[in-house]
């Protein structure tokens, strides 16, 4: 019933906020060398308390340096952190870094901010990405749509990830996430128990790829989303 889905949403929001504020942030300050482990274990706890689980399809390419992921909401990040065992550098808009709790989490987690309103933002993003990959040995996770989508169709991909990948000659792996909005839908404020499916697609080396590689990845991701809906009834 919708009323229970609404209640469950606010319960889920409370769980996430509480674990971030009372668990993740303090532990990141106390044990800065274990940022990755802290994020992984506590995000698994969040999913457990939400009554959610992650189904993994395919494997992560250990040599991939940039991961392109479709985006529906915060569960996307929670699910990826829960199943991964490496400390990625997530790219998030500058405004999120200025929020009370999640902003502090992003800063202490040493994530990358991007200013979409500033023309110099792409230059900063490029330098931060290069530093993360070359000096910190941390792969980049980015949402090429640039914002959360509320429909099955992918939003147009931003040009930034393509520019950075080509300039640095990166190895890229696209990842499709479906089912996350069923767990926690930030658009209509409902939540349910269930599964999030994370699908690792074929990686590619930009240096050896066709000129249309970015558009081909977008199509491949959309085809995967459509297939999951048609064959399994799972929306993104």
C-alpha cells in the first residue's frame, strides 16, 4: 500500500542520514587510512537495514580507470560501494559538497567536485581526475547524465567524461544499474524491499576505440536498460 511505501521512504532516509552522520563521518576522521573499507561495510549495513540486496551481473574490469554509470538516486552509490572492494573517486556536483552531512562525507572521502556553472569547472575536473588516477591510483566513477533521471530513457550524456577519457587515453567500463528506484524513489518519495541489479558491461580502451565510442556506450547502456525492463520487468 502506498502509505506504507511513504513511511518506508522516510524510514530509509533516516537510516541513511543516521549512518552517514553517526558512523561514516566520525570513522573517516578517526581512521583516514581505511576510507574504502569504512564506506564498503557501512553501505552494506544500509542496504541490510533497508531490506535490499544487490545482484551482480558480469565482472568489473580491474584495469578500468573510468566507470560510466546511469543514475537514478542515492541507492546507486550505496549499491556500488556495497559490492566494490576498491576505493573509487566519485564525481559529484559542487552543490553536494556544501550540504551539512553528505558534503562532509564527500570531502572526508576525498571525492571530486565539479562546478557546472563555471567554465573552468571542466579544467578542474580534468586535473582532479588525472591526479586521482595517476597519483592516488584511484579509478573514477561518474554519472554521464549529470543528474538523476526519472524515466527509463537515459538523459543526454555530458561532454565532460568523453573529453577527459580521450585526453588521458583511459580504459572505460560502463555500468548499468536497475531497480534502485524501487528500493528508494526520491522523486515520488516511496520505498520498498527488493533487489538492485548492477550490470557490468564490456570495457573498452579509448585509444583503440572508434570515433563514436561515447555514443555507442550510451546506446549499449540504453539497450541494456530496455532489455532488463522487457525480460525481467525491472525498471531503472
